[in-house]
C-alpha cells in the first residue's frame, strides 16, 4: 500500500535529492564538532542547560579530527567567521584523550575503557566495557601517537590491548563482546573502593598516602556508599612536580601499588563476560591490532590480528562464502549484516597495510565484492543494512550516521576507496562515489553526524579531485552556485563617510525559489544560521548586524517551526570607518555565510561575496 511504499522510500533515502560533493562538507563537519566541543573537559555535546547529559567517547569524531590534522595540520578553510576561533582538530583530540585517560571512564588498574561517563568530567562511568569502544580507542591512541610523538598515547594503546588480551580474547583468538557493569546486581561494585579497603591492602603509611593523593582518594567520595572511582585529578607530571619528584620515579612507586589492588580486585566476584563473538566488532579489533603492529612493530600484535582473522574466515562463513554474524559455544549463526562485511574487510585491509600480505588483500576484496552484490541498492542509493536474501522486512533500512560505532555505509565507502587505492581497480571508486552521492544530503545538512563518511569523502576527493564541485569555488563565483543567492549592498545615509564615523549598510539578498536560508538566530543548533562578516584588509570595522526575524515555517520531517529567509530579505550591517582612513574611494567585501535548503534537502554551505564601494571624505 502507499504507506508501506512511503516507509520503504524514506528508509532507503529515495526521497532526498543529491547535492554536489564538496570539501566544504568536511570543513563544515569540523566546524559543527567544534561547536559541540567541551573546551574544559573534552568530548562533545556538553550543554550547560543539561549538565547531567552522559558523555560517550565517540572515537569516530576523534579519528575524523586526526585525519583532518594529518591532511593539512590545521583548521580547514571555508568555515564561517567565529567558528575558526575555536580549537584546532589536534587540540580537540588531545584535550579529550587527556581527560578520558585521567577520568574514571578508564580502568586505572587493568586498562581499557568503560562504555560512557555519567557526567561531564569523565569521572563516574557506566561500568560496562565494550569491545568496539576499546578497539576504536586503540586506533585513536595510535594515531594520536603518530601525530604528536607523545609516548603517553602509545602506552594507552598498549594498556588497552593488554586488557583485551587478558579478558576479552577467546582461546581460539577471537574477541568477546563485553563485560557487564554489575556484580551481584550492583553497578560498579567490582571497580570501586573505600579508603579503608585501599589502606588495608597497601598497608597504610607513605604508599597509601601517595596512592590516595594521586588517584583522588584524599577528597570527598565520588561514588555512592562512601566509595571512590579511581581517577587522576591532575596530570601525573603536575602531581610529581608538586611532590618534588619526577613522573618516572613516581610511576615506579605507583606500579606495584596498582598491581596489589588489581590482585585484590580479582578476588572479588567478577562481572559477567558476554562471550559472543560478533563479526563486525572483531573486524574493528583486528584493525586495532594491525595498526598496533604497523606503528609499534611488535610481532605479537600481528599474531593476534592474524589469529582472529583466520578464526572468523574459517568459522563464521556460509558454504557459499557469505558471513555469519555471531558465534558462541561452537555455533555460528545469523546472516551477516552490512557492518559485518564492511568492518571485517576494513580489518583485513588494515592488516594488509601493516604486513603487505597479499592474501589479506584478496580476502578483503572478496568480502567487498560480496558486499556490493548483496547489499548495494540497484538504484544507486548506497547500501542496505540487510542483504537481498535476508528475511523479509517491511523496508530495508540504510543508516549513514555514526553512533557508538561507525555506520555501515560509512565504513563500506572507506573500504571501497582503500581497495581502489590498493588494487588500482577503479570500479571500487565508482561504487564509493555513488554511495557518497546517495548520502550527500546528509553530508550537506548534518556532516558532524557522519564523521567516518567525511573521512571517506576526503579520500575519495583526493583520488578524484574533479568530483568536488562545491563552495570552495565561491571566491571565483560571487553569485554562489547556480545563482541560488545573490546580493547587493548600499550605504544608508549621507556620503562621503568621514574617518571615525559610524555608518550603516543595507544588504539585500535575493533567494531563488524553492530555496530558503535559515534566519539568525536559527532556532536550532542542528541547522546553520545566516551570518554576515567582513573580509580582512578593510579600513572599517563591522560593529553589528540586524538580522530579520524570518518567516516561521514547519519543514518536512520537522516537528517545530524554524525561522527562514525566502525571496528577498534585507539586513542592516553597522560599520565604523577607521580614524586614520585616507580620503577617496575604496572597495570592501561583505561575506554572507549561508546554507541553502529546500523542503527536502540542503546544499553544502556557501560563502557569498558582496562588494561595497565606500568613499572617504576629508577629516
């Protein structure tokens, strides 16, 4: 019926019009993340009006920012004025990793990271440990080590891998899914300590006092029942300096104390182990071990990756070569989803990159070919979550967004681009391009929701520069793409303008139907407001802008009305001429930063250049 068809089309993304691919999508993704960044404690999404909102590690965000830094070492061009004032990609990563590594979200005795923090400070976690978080954080720490040379991130990766090897690796070499948060029905009981417990194990005296000062037991309890989640209130180097010692000497004293507490903790009832082997999550951990072998050149890491890959390829396969999703107690079952193929192919490609083993490349190629055959939309709109022979559903969904793990489509695109580079076979790049075009409305409207896909887009545009047709061309085309928005400016009031004088400029924008721009303020942090700025080098200062309220409209898919600009709209910009401006005419450039949308999709953000002639009179 028509309702079912509408649902199918919506879940398949068939109702969204493609947007030209552009590097400005990547720049806008960075800007949106910067806008959500917590500059004090790191991470993304903190809001003062909702301070109890949980914080997740979101390694996909960090890997995207590290990729940005690798490519250009600094903030990308084309982002609206004001947003570039925030921290650069590497600064956001370092701040986040530092506070996470010192917080209670990290297990300071056994290594590894818990699922998320219940507070802004990364202090009290939800104590579950997930394979996928730890896999992605290993890769993040290794890339941070490559970007900075800071051995702290190398050590973090090693500590997490040691935890995985100890607690989450099966005898056959595959990786288990999770450790529960609870023991005996109490969340965190396995991990938290009273001060008396710590003193009893460490024997009191100077050792107990040192441990308490370093790991936050010398203040008020931070967990229920007068107990503590271990954390580092300040960096070890700062604490060592305050205690009149070196970080190395202090760590030499702390290591055996942690070992005593860990031994005591292991005598407690342990959280339940979820010993399922999931193909997708194992693919992420294979990639992490492969990255560790490539960066740290330790054979044991390659061996771990090889064992897991061999196990999955032998035990989680169907007779015709397809993948199964899950394995437990000797039984593999359930047809694989898109993420199983994409994530395992990703792990095999990382293993090939680390070792040069041609067999791993062929295995990844075989999985990618099967992924294209079974999951690609015949209409060219990306990849379905389920295969074409999966159990019948009302609709086969596609999700381009990243969550706790990267989206299946995002990872599939990255795999295809990497395969094209490794094999020289251009049809993989063609498939990646079709998928990127299918999800281009998402990349234009909500790029920060798909950071892994943005990495794939950057790789794709590097391989095919001619495919980028976006607003980086705005400087050569003041009218913007296809004349969607045009503008003109004029001074309101008497001319010439005298040095030091304030004057107003009427800026009129004409917006071609059916497009609209979002007003300023936009009424939602999800959409991009229209912003006016002044190009540098002018002897004037922009002191303010009067933005119209805009027309209130409820757009398709929205529940609340938002203010928009349509047709012709006039803004008033307030300027002051510099006191030392010389007499005569000069040209200044006003810049309008905007995103044009219709009722179904958005173009990538653009910058419209509007010239203005100013004549300076005598003093």
